[in-house]
C-alpha cells in the first residue's frame, strides 16, 4: 500500500516538474521569437516595393510576446512610407535588426499624407540596431525644396521618426541623403542614440542630422554628422538632454532652436553638450529664437563644455533675432527668456573675427551667461572679438576673445 502511495506521489512530482519545464521552454521560445521580413515576402532586390512585407512582419512581431526580433537581412529594400505602430501589449522589447539597406521611394506623391518615411509610434522597448543603412534618396526632392526660402513651404518627409516612444535605443545605424531631417525624436521618453553615422551633402537643404522635440531624458553619444543644416537641433519642450562625443564636419552646428516661432511653445530645461568636435561648420554651438514671438517661453540651464572648434565661422552664438527668410517681421523682440547658459572649455579656431556673438532680446535680456576658459583664435591672424547685446555676461579663466564689444 505504501509503495503504491509512493508511486503516485513520484508520478505527481514528475508531472509537476515536467509542467514547469514545459512552461519554461514555452517562455524561452516566446521570448526569443524572430521574424524575418523575407518570410513575409520581402524581395530585397532594390526595385520591388517591400512595404507590405515589412508591415506584415511587424504585425506578427507586435502580436507576439516576450523579447522579439525583426530581422532585415543583407539586401536593398525599396520602401514607400511605412508606419510601425504599437503598443505591442505583450512584448517586453522589440528589436529591429537592420542589416541591409532601406531605400526610400522617390515618388513624392506617396508622401502626401505622411510627414516621415519610416515611423515608429507608441512603442515601449524598441531597439533599432544591426549596422544597416537608411537611404532617403533626397536628391529626388532637394531641387524643389522651398523651406529655406518660404515660411509657408510644404515640409518634405523626415527619413525616420520616433513618435511617442519610451525606452528606445538606436545604435550602429547609418542614415544618408534624407529628403528632410535624418532623425526626428518627438514626445519620447528615455531615448538613446549611440554610434550613428549621418551623411548628406553640405548643400542639401534642411537635412538636420537629428531633431529632438518635446522629449525627456535623451542621450546621444558618439555620433558622426556631415550634413546640410543643423547637425543636431534641440527644439521646444525638451528636458534633460545630454549630447556627448558628437563630431560635425559640415553643416550649421549644434543648435538650440529655433524657438519662439509658434504660439504656446514648451520650455527647454536642462541641456548638456560636451566632449565634442565641430570642423568647418557654419556655427559651433548656437541658441536661436525668433523675433516677434507670439507667446512667452524659456530656455534655461544649458551647458556647452569641452568642445573643440576647427575653422568654425560662428563658434559661440546666441541669436534672438533669428529669421532665415528674405522678408521678416521685426516689429517686436523675442519673447523667449534665456537663463543660466554656460560655455566652458571651448577652444580652437574661428573662421570669422567675431568668435563670440551674444545677441539677446530687448524684451528680456539673457541672464547669467557664463564664458569660462574660452580660447578661440581667429584664423586671419588678428585678435578675435566678442559682440554682445542685451546680455548679462561674465568672462572667467582663459579669455580669448577678451571681452564683449557692446552693440544696441
């Protein structure tokens, strides 16, 4: 009798452990689900529109659970505008392993209702990696671009946009020749961009390397940019942004703004730009705000530190009279308040004699602008100068240029 009970007990224990092991195997299988776009019909021949195959792979991955991966193997994939939308409710992380090259359609009619070519929206735990390339084929659109001249221009599509995403990591990706911006980060939380290569011709219009707007806790590190507009632009509503290891070799430099163009803009709070190099760019580190702002806003607690400038035309510049168009409204000063701005350990060479320009608003002069250990030589050989207006400025440590020449 006892042996019979023992046999039953052993059987129950075995069934219990087998059930646990089966559940573990199921969880392991689920957490390592892999979806290749080739299995969903992607041709990768550079001619066939593979958009639907990509969307089908995304839907399958997003409907899965655990940690999932979408694999985009070597090859050239022609894509029209595509939007990868969440939330993926049961997915912990979703990795897009881009090994090949995505090539944007040159048919601009396909983008009539799209502001971006590739969009990731409402996703938590996205990883975009793999060493692949986004080719925006911007040459097809640059000739008709009106935004550098016309305030009411039609905006061309951004190459890749992250829209309301959380806990995102983008690493090891190359972007080239976008029709408009390379990357746009919009209303994201906890975003990291690491080891990126961003390239477009120096004369390509509006090809900002990365634009960040209304986002919180953004880290960009080790990014190499050669482009036709701002290397990185920090738009309205950003909080706690850290840029480091940025290398810009063409373009308009690293910019905060432009700010103050629209009604009800959000404030910018907490920016650090450090350990970076800018060479042969129009600007180095810049803050730009519009005149005649429709409403009040602020940008505060911004630090630019340990930055090498090589033959940069405007190494340090605050411009609160910004307007890139031929006809501008000068009826009222900017309503963007700039407070606590630090330029520390900035060195190298200026391509213009005015190495520092601080033109602040008559409405609300800049408060607590600190220049510490600024050492910028003018490539022309004479002494560099600093031009200032409506700013509370303090120079300490190394002073080259020595001090401000004040203007009204």
